[in-house]
C-alpha cells in the first residue's frame, strides 16, 4: 500500500508529523512509519487522518499492483 500522507500534510499548511500525530492521537513515530510504508493504519486511524487533512481515505492511501496478488 502506498500513501500520499506527506503530500497532504504539506498541502494543508505544512503540518509537522508531530502536529498531525497530536491531531489524531498517535505518536509521531506512527506517522513516520505510515509515511515510510512500514505501517498500515487501522480503518479508524485512516478515517481520522483523512478527516483532519480534509480529504478522502482513498486520496491518502492506495493499493499497488502487487497488493492485488
């Protein structure tokens, strides 16, 4: 799974990883792991992130071709 989280953080006022983490109630390390592709967020966290960044979940996260195999 890929993410546009970093892109949306910067488009929404250049939010830091810590600021976004505080907004959704997780650690900065969680945001780092999501952006690096090392961690897939829960549905709840994905929805919270999308809500705080004023976008849709499918704009933040998307599957790669290899994910369908």
